[in-house]
C-alpha cells in the first residue's frame, strides 16, 4: 500500500509532535509515521490528532 499526504499536513504533524514532546525535529528526522485513530505515532511516539492544526 502506498499513501500520500501533503507537505503541509506532515509539517503540522511535526509541529504538534515538537510541541507535545518539547523537541525540534524536522521532516528529515521522520523514520515512521503511523496514522491511526485516536492518535498518530511519529517515530514510535504518540501525537494527538487534537494537537494538529487541520486547516
């Protein structure tokens, strides 16, 4: 299966991850992205959908 997400959505997920985990990662630091309900997992760490700016 191949899935494609927009760069803006990926940036917003990373921004939420950085806020929640007090880190400063960038796109090049992303190894895995698991889109699930009710959360997203970025490099194995949970990110809440509620933290992501969906505009």
